[in-house]
């Protein structure tokens, strides 16, 4: 059966959203949109995110805020903690150049954070650098997940998070629970097939579905394993209802759709 008509409403998990404090959101979203040459579909505030979740039938969202400077980490994590709830699951902001990064990791772990969000371009690192591998190993040892930007970023010229470098990171830490955003590597999907498909790495589908044909999406997902693909939007850059609609029209079976929308994420978050 195709089309996902039997998927239970209000059960999806969005593994990749970005939010900002109310007083910063408008300026932050406008600045990021201008740098990348894209348009936002939401305001980037907690209240707007919750409204979009309700409209789309999203039960939970992972808050993936990036610390672009080491000094930001504690402030961001304290703000995220205030919004931790049954519906909003924050991933900590950890910067690889923060001299207190290992202590901050212990602190956020003790406060119930399930994972860490990292972005090579905004934080100026390559995934297979020694300092990053050391931090990733500490994250893994803490039993936490890394949500890592994969592939290109429209705001930057250099692809710092290539599938090949991501594969090297995972090879260095086989037990690492790693979710690579943008289906393993935005605009690098040939290399995703070459270096990452079939590996023990999760892909989220954020900011991917409009840029891949249904045929390519299904081929890569099935080659990689539908049990390692999770739903994500990259809100406020994509709308959850529209992205779920794209998934339902892509040719996935009901069981594949259910796995991507919530089952795989539920299993990962419990690991």
C-alpha cells in the first residue's frame, strides 16, 4: 500500500528544527536567510514552531541550536533548558573550541539533554579533525547523540562536512550515535551513496525532499536502510506539513513512512 493514509495523526517526530529567543528571532532569521539566499517559512520562535507542529501533526521536535562562538554555549544551553518539555527536546550547543566543552558536556548531560548539535561551517571544523574526534568520543561515552550538518550550506562556499569526512569520523568512533542532517550531505548525494549508504549512521531528511527526485530519494533511502532515516524539516526553512506531504507522495510504503516519521526516531532517542 502506498501513500501513508494510515499514519496516525500527531505522531511525527521532527529531528531538526532551529529556534531563537523572541527578541532575537526576527533579526537572526533575516540575517541567515540573506546569507544563504533563501526564504523562511516561519518566524523561528518557540510559539510559531508549536503552531506549525500542531498544524502538521508533529508530536515532538528536536531543538538544534548552534553555538557559533565558544562563549555562547552556556547561555544557549541555559535558554534551551527553559524550553525542555514533553514536546520540545533540546540538543545541546557545544563548540569544539570552548575550553570548557567537556565540563559543559557533563553539565548538559546531567540536565537531561539527549544529544548535541554541531555544524562544521558555523563552528569552523572538519568532522575528522583530532579535536573533533576527541569531543565526539566524549559525547558518545556520555550516551548522547550527535546531530551533524552534512554536505554543503548555501551560506558558505566550502563543503566542510563532506560524506567522506563524516565516514572517517564514524570509523574512528564506531559506537557513536550519529545523525547526519540533509540526508547525509546536502547537494553531495552522489558521495553520500559512495561513502555513507549502508553504514551505521542515521540520515535526517531535512532540507532535502524538494531537491532530490522521488526516484533518487527512494533509491538512496532503501540502499542505506529505511530503519536509519528520520524525519526533519530544518524549520524555519521548511514547513512540517509540506514536508510530510512530500514524503507521503514520494512512493514510500506505509511501513516505510511510519518508520521515517516516528519509529526510527523513537528507537534512537531510547538508545
